């Protein structure tokens, strides 16, 4: 009698992380807790954080933050007010967005908007 076929642990983990990434992308503007994401992956919080970092290259929190920043950046470029872009991208408020934006891009969203709207000249 053959034992039931089993999917190797690394393949299960990879599929679980991909499932979590899809969930993050679909719910980016919602609150996403580590325990919720770990439960979706079927792993403990600590194991999930470790496996996620190994497979994605950054922590779950940093991954979510970077996606939200990219979303807010795109919305600001499209002309959405910064406060609305912050909310739409999943940040708590405008100051939450501004703090992360400046930390990653080296400028505030307002400064970014000013530089993005200036015509580019080449020599």
C-alpha cells in the first residue's frame, strides 16, 4: 500500500506565500494583520514571517508598505490629493503616508508632486 502523495514543504510554502501576496494585492487599502496573513498561509506568525522574508526578500510589513507607497505615488501623479491618495493606498492618514514616503524616497509627497509636475529638460 502506497502512502498518500505529499507535496514537499518548500512547494507548499511557496504556494502559501503566493496566495498571501495575491491577498495583499487585492486588499491593499485594508488593514492587513500579520496574524491574518499567517493564518491564510497556514503557518504560525513567526514561521510565516521567516518564510515570507526568505521567499520575497523583505518582511511582510515592508512588502506591504512598499506596495502602498507605489500605489500612493501613482495616485498622486494622477492628480489625486495627497490625503485621498493616502487613504486609497491603505495608509492611516496623510502624515502616515508622508513619514514613509520621505523615509523611502527622500522627499515628502508634496515635494514629489512638485518635481514630478516640472517639465524635464535635457542638455
